[in-house]
C-alpha cells in the first residue's frame, strides 16, 4: 500500500537513519519513495509531490573525500539523501566544479576498459582522481513504460532481459510481486538458479580483477571456470543465462539434482583452488588492498546496498527476510575494511546450492496466479537487491517501477574511487560488479 504524506513528513523519513532510501518512482504528478529497514526487512511506500531539489545545490558536501555529513541549515532531501539524484536519473548532480588547473575527462561510452556503453566524467590534476560522476543513458530502453498495458506473463519476457546477466534475479523480483504462494519445489529451483547466476557473476568479477592486475594465467583459469558454470546452466535450464526458467506461479522446468550436485562440487573445488592461488599473490593483493575504500559512514549516508555494503560491515541482503532460507547454510557474508579486496571476499553461493539440491521438496512446479492491486517484490542480484513495484488490474500491468542495484551503487563507487590513482580505476569498478544496462533499464 502507498501512503500519501506531506513534504515535511518526507523530510522526517530522510533524516531517520533507521531507513534506507531504496527507490524513487514517478507516478502521474507525484513521486513514490520507498524506505527499507534492512534490520527487520520492513518496507514502506510513501507518496508526495515532486521533491524540493535545487539543481544548483549538489550533494558534493556529502559525497566529498572528507566523509563529513555537513548540511546547510535549509537542507533539502537531495542533500540529506544524495542517492536521490541517482534514483531520479540526475547523475550530473555528482559533478564537482572544475578549477582551471584540473583536467576534465570523458571516459566512454566506447573505450578500452569499459565493458558496456556507458561513461564517466572524471576530474584529475594528473594521476590522482579528484571526482567521478557516472554518465548513463546510452542503453536506456524504457522497460517500465513498455510493460504497462501488458499481461504479467508477457511482461516477464522483457523483465528478464533488462540486464541479461541478472535475469533470474529480475524475474524472481517480478514474479514474487505478482504471486501469493508458489510450490516449495519451484521456489527451491529458483534459489538454485539464482545462486548459479550469482556464482558466474562473481567468477566474472574476479576474472576482471585478475585481468586488471595482469594476472593473465589466473584470469584465463577463472574465465574457463565461468564458462563451465554457463554450460552447466545450459545443461540443466536450457539457457546459458537462465532465460525462460521462471514463470508467474512457479518454474517451467524440473532439474536432476544428483547430477547438478556432482558438478557444482567440482566447480567449488576448482574455485577454491584458484582463489587460494590469487590471495597468495602479493602483487594481486597489493593492488586490491586499500583500494577504493568505503567506510560504514559512507554506506549509511549513501544508502549503499549489496556487495559494497557487506564489504564495509553492513549486512544488507534481502535473502535474510525470506523464510525459505531459514535453517539453511545461508549467512550474510560481511567484511570490515570496505576496500576492493573485501568486496571480492564477500562473494559466496555454493553451500546454498548444495543444500537445496540435497533437500528439494517433492511438490508441483507451478500454480495459478491471479494478480491485482498494488504489488511489490524483491530479490538479491549479484551486486545488490532489486525492487519491483507494480499496479496490476486483472493480470494487466497499469503502472510499474523498477529499481536496479547498480542505480543505488554508482554514487558509492564515485565516492570510493576519489583520491585513488588512475590505474586503480579498474579495481574499483570491477569490485562493485556494476552494470550500465542494469542501471539504464
């Protein structure tokens, strides 16, 4: 349910550090703000008029290297919660003024070292980075508008293609919004697929970090291991990137868990061996340790989620609020130091797959869905959680809001990389696991 509030009440939410600002969606002439308590899992949707954001006053004070949360007396919500600019698509707000003796660079949208069409505005005196602001929109497809007027089954085809490497997480978030309950076997299969998706994304991130550190042998081995997981996906789910598995009400295909279990144990053994080789390499560790640091205060004031939050000791993970994970090996993995190395070390999944493969319930695979009303769903994608909010009438989508994890975490990356040297840029960005397509949607 959406509660309508006044702008002064909205400011009270913004000043309450119990809540994280996790989304802001336009809805007719209003704005819907989503506030999440990551301790209890509670979530609140509130609506008011357009926010009082002065475009000439940027959040640079709250995003600076000093880490001081300094606000003018008449601070507005964009200054109290600087992530609001990213949620509203105003990434220019993160650009600082450029003094005459500073180099201003535009890195992208098609450049060596960038994996997709996207760019960054960078300020530097030479070697050290003074400011980074994302420049997004090159992959915008207006998915939220396109699915309005579609039935939920057809809309899912677009949703899972919003960011192909997070397809299961997106389809999980969407399906969980339109469902009340699904068969236990279907939910367990979804979790297995979700964790397989997490594994190959994490392996890919480590491969990119090894490449950035010129660890070519390790990078090749991690690349081969990633290919093994993708082939495993294709074998059991008919698609390397797990498209088509989820349907509203359940899953499309059953799996042979005995064969899957044997293969995933082999992959874990190889993964552990490769990680051990990497972390005993002083060259590799030196490049990641103390690089692109975020502290706990940064996480709180920037409303950061997922991998970077957990790497700084803040255990934000929406899997914690899903009862199916109770009595399983799932634990929120956290590190304390908040650097690129910590962001590499908080990545895990294999034990969860083993548990559900060994304890797959004997139920049906799907059930009927009759969706109507205001609905929402969440899912933990590899870099952080996804939120999907919908208004549905007799199975037809009337309004949609989608908040990707990358949208939240790009401002955090911008803060983390400030003060680092240019050759550390790759280690910073790869450790966050961000995606331009994910944020542009």
